[in-house]
């Protein structure tokens, strides 16, 4: 399970091109990614143990990242649906 979680944390943004990422997301039944905004704005205060580099696969997801579509946005918050091929 740790390997799956690590794969997602570090490489979720590659879902459109990486079979291992796609399989990891499917195994856990993950269908959406919710981003509350830029990590530097809130995470250090709310989560003192948070390290940006540990979540690069999530933090790298943007509106134009292949494999994701914006379901909802408000300000810099986004809800992305993971596109299934």
C-alpha cells in the first residue's frame, strides 16, 4: 500500500502516460483530485510536517494537465476528475 500511495503522491500528474499510476489510482478507486490552492499559501501553517517535494505529483496538476478535467473551480481551488481511457 505504501508503494501505491507514494506512486500517486509523486506521479499522479502522469496518469495520461504512466500505466503504473493509472493502475494505482484504479486500485484505490480514486476518481477525483481536490486542490485547495498553492501549497505554500496554507500547508506550512496547517500541516507543519508537510513537505512540497513529497506531493509533487499532486501539486503539479494544472487545468491543462493531460488526464484531468476541471469539474469545479473557485479562485485557486480546483476539483479535477481523473479521465479514464
